[in-house]
């Protein structure tokens, strides 16, 4: 924006007057400020200021020091001064030729603070020749700072909860094998009285007597080792399965347990054979395993293995006997505590709960105070990273960023590489303005359940890297993505994005008002500002100072909305 500023050139004239009293004041020249209004980008407010020194006006011995000054809220920030000197001045500076005049050019940069949204950029002058000084008022050259990028907020990205692994019903299995002699299906007391069988019988009895347990199923499988004919092995497997089933049914009847028994047979247990070989220390076992991989036909496999006379006798003694068996498998459901029991214990006796139960207790209450209490107890009792992470999430959502960062740091002490916790820690650091740390955390968040790309888009926006931000957002329909589109002056895309935000809020409406202001839609400005303020009264104060709405600031309707 180019602005006529007579005071600036009056200063030059004043320097000339000191040298020659018969010179008249010059006509106002033009000063250009780019951008105007000023714009916040990456935490900085930068501007380039240019103008001209008219011919035969800059005194040969004159000295002019020009300092950009950004005034806001009773305060001021100073830019770097630039010194211009006449041809015969003794001081150092940029020389301006008296006859030819010259170009005035200066850049300035200020660290942004929110109060600068309503501000004015001035030039401050110090003019002198030798010891003579002229007092000149500061010259206004630009007004306001566009700070729309700060509407891209970390909180627009959803934090991730690390869930519990609580299971109401936990299945337990108890297994027992009954082994048989070669080519036989007769039960032996040494087998039916084994420790494993006794444990299975005890588990069945306990499931019947414990109200927290239920028998889910009982399976009995009959097996034959992979030697001998297929027909022989199939009959052996059937008979072994039946023998074990009859034995177990007698025990079920004795204990008055009524449950179905599932049965199946495996005529030639090649799978068991391979597993046993892999776990054995038999010499040349790799050769046997290679035969299994090369041949799929059972008869061919058996023939090839028997041909390995050096190892087959060992297989017959050490591997095959364990495969001549029936296997009984009991599956029991352990019924956990009810929701009411868990909540009661979480409140009054949390030591009685496992970490999974405490985390679950927090998940089934809608009271954030209770959630925090339960997570805190889980952290105290078990120092579980999930409890710290989820407490951090509650603090973050409540706007307590310092406590959120503390909790995430605790979680990362325990699980430093967890992607979800690193993602959350990155958002908290971003919300705290610690962009370097945010980038470090987000760099470790690959694999998070959250939209990492969108979070990176927010970070890039805050850093002022708009091209990277635009690529990171992709097709995201969020407030933050719309902010970036507005900054890139893609207002059609921004409007479409804002219309597709899944959970629109006050910021959504406020951004719609900005799009309307930039596209000269007066009614859109007013309607969307009303909506934004109705959802969040703080938007009223922001709108009052927002240079985005400068064209409407004097309108009675605008004033009625924001006052």
C-alpha cells in the first residue's frame, strides 16, 4: 500500500533548511510499506519500507537516523535504525547525494505479541547537522497486524487416549494328555492318574463351584503317530478319542457337571511330529524337517523318513510315543467384576483393582473429575504410562497445558517410543509455543492412531512454512486447514473446508466471517460473527481488534455485534 506522508519529506526539508534558509518545504512524496497492513508469520511481524529522497533536499552535512516503531497497547517495539548521511557528513551511514537525491529503503522485524493485532507502525527520526537537532513527530505509515495464522491452534487436533485392556470375561485353558502304547487304545492308570489329568479334573470341579467361573467348552482329540497304514491310524485315533471321552464323561457325571464335549481325530499327526522334531536335539533333525517340506503325501513322507535309517530308530524311541495320545482341553470363562463393583472399588479401595480395571473405571464415567481421580490412582499404584497419558489428555482438553506437558513427560519416561504419547506431547508443546520440541515429539509419532499429517500442517503454519503446511493438510476438513487456505488466499477452498468441518465451533464461524470479509460479503461477515460470538464470547474482543474487519469497523451493525 502506498501512502502520502508529508511529515517524512518535511523532515528532509528541515535538514535542508539548516543548511540554507532560503529553501522552501517540498511537496509530500510517497512511502510504500509491504505488506500493509502488516502480517504475522512464524511468530514475526516483518515489513519492507521504501520511499525517495527528493533531489537537492538532503543537506550535504545532514545526518538522518530512521527507526521503525510498532506501537501497541501503550507499548512500543523498536526496529533496527538506519542512518543516512549527506555527502560531506563525518558520520558513517548510507550516503544520499544532494543533487540526485536517492532511494530510501529499510526492513524491520518484530517479535509478535497478541496485543499487536491493534497497532500502528511509525517511523521515528533523529535529524541533525553538526550539533543542531530537529524534533520531528513520529510518522504513521501503516496500521494493524493481520494475525489470522494464530487461529490455527494445537487443540484443533484431537489428542489420543491410550485404552485399557480390560476384559470382562477372561478365558483360561487347562490341558491334559493321555498317552497310549503303540497300536493300542487302552487306558492305563499311570496315565489317567497323572498330575495333568488330576489338574484338569480339579479345574472342572472349581468351575462348577465358583460363581465367577463358567465352563465354556471341553474338547477331546484323538491322535495317532504318522507311522503305519492310514486305516490303522484312523481307527486308533477314533478309539483313543472315545476312550478318553468315556473316562472324562464318567468324571463329569460324578461331579454333576452338565456340558457338551466336542470331539475330533487326527489320524496321522504330522503337525505334532514337526513341532516335536523342531524342539528336539536329534542329530540330523534338519534333514528330517527338509523331507517334511519337500513331500506333502503322507505315505511318501513316511517312506522317506524310514529310509533315514541312522535317525529313524531315534525318532521311533523319542518322538513317536508322545504322539500316540488323546488330548483333553477345558476352556473356562472367568467372569470379571461388574461396572458397579469396579467403580465402587476405584473410589473406595483401588488397591483391590488391577491396572486394567482402574483404567477401565476411568473409561466408564463421564465425570472428568472422577476420570482424573482414577487415572491418578492407576499412576500412583502402577506407574502405568497410559494413566499419565490419559491424565495429560484431560489437562490438555481443559486448557491446562503446563500440567498436560508434565503428564506426557512422565508417560514418555516409561514408554519413550510410544507414538500416541509422542503425538500428544507434540500437541501440548505446540500449544505452549515450544515449536522446536513439538517438532521433535511429532518426529517420533509415526504410527499414531491420530492424523499426524494434519498436526504437522498446524506446526508448519505456526512456523510460517505455508507450502509445507498446505501439502501436509491434504484433504483435511478442519479449522486449521481452512486457516492455511485463507493465508494462501484460496478463499473458495477455505469456504468449502469450513462447510465440511465435522464438529463446527466458534472458530469455524469466525473463519467463515474472515472469508466473507476478504471476499466483500458484508452479510456473511455479520451473520458468521454473530454465530461465533454466540458460541464463544471471547470472539467479540478478538473481532474488535482484528484488522481483517477494518472495512466494517465503522458500520453501526458491526459495532452492535462486537460491543
